């Protein structure tokens, strides 16, 4: 939970209106009786909204709109339609497609699933295969679609071997 003072949104709106009218930071600061650095801070420390990016599906070319899309995702990204149509999708590509569909960045998914960000990158790039418990953590966030039909069979085999 964030700590500190709540932002004065009315004051911020007023400052933005004055700035739009062409007043300098110094002039606005004089209106409010504060320093121009305080006005600059008020204008520049506001919460940033993430822009939604888009990458093309590598199969059908449809645009995938996702706040977590990266430029390097374009080469292997799949839309959900193509993902469900194919049965031979590798785990790395399935993971990336579901992350993009959920609108999560790699860092957000890693934090929600309790997986190291570097490990998640390695899973998506196909450099490393995740341990079973990591797959379960990721599936808890992204849903059971993460486990394909062959992955479900492998998971069941691992559970039977562990018993």
C-alpha cells in the first residue's frame, strides 16, 4: 500500500490549465506561493499510464493489443485464436501468447506468479524449461490454457512419479 500524502488532484488540474494558457512554471509558482520546483514536481510526478502496444500475430498477422507487448515479441507472438487452433505450440510460445492476452508485462507476471523475472524471460525465449511448481504458479495467474494437452499429460506423469 502506498504511503505518503494523497495528491491534490484539484490543484494539479488548476496547474495544468494555467500551463495550457502559456504561463511559465515561475508564474504558476507565484500564483500558488510555492517554488517553481514544486510546480515542476507536481506536473512530472503524476502516475504514468501505460500505453497499450501492439504486435502482430506470427501466424495470421492479426494485431495483438497488450500493455505488456515488447518489440521482440513480434517474431513469435500468437493470438489466442491461433494458439487454440494449433496443438503443437511449444511452452515458451504458449506462455508468451497468454501473457500478451492478459495484458501483463514480464515483470508484472513474474511478480504475480512469484517467479524470478530472469527465469520468466528464459522460459519465454525457450532457453530454459520451468520446474513443475513454476508452471503451476504461472498457470494460477494465466489460467489452465498454459498447460497444453501434451503438457497436461506430462504434468500428470510427473505427479504419478512423485507419489
